[in-house]
C-alpha cells in the first residue's frame, strides 16, 4: 500500500510508515486470533443444534403419544360407554 503511494509521488516519512505498518500488523494479528477462536464457536453451535433437535424430537414424540392416548380414550368412551 505504501509502495503504491510512493509510486504516485506521495512522500511518506519513516514515522507515518511505521504507524501504518503497526496498525496493519495489529489488524492482521486480531484477525488471526478471531480465526483461531472460530472453530470452537462452530463446534458449540453444532452441539447446541443437535441437542435442540434431540430435545424437540423427544418432546414431540411424548406430546404425540399423549394426543393419541387422549383420542383413544375418547373413542373408547363413545364406543364402549364409561371406562372404569
């Protein structure tokens, strides 16, 4: 980046160049740290998704079973009268 500016005729002294280079180095280091932390975040997201699906499936199966039993009880009352 600085080389392109120098080609255009912009005069850049040492202090400005070092400040810009330090800023770029900090940004690159921060991006590298974020990339290292990203796989851990993805693993947690996948684990949370799987756990949510499992809990939802189990609850759905229980609610469906409860609904079937309720309907069966109503049909038995209608067809066979009072259930003891």
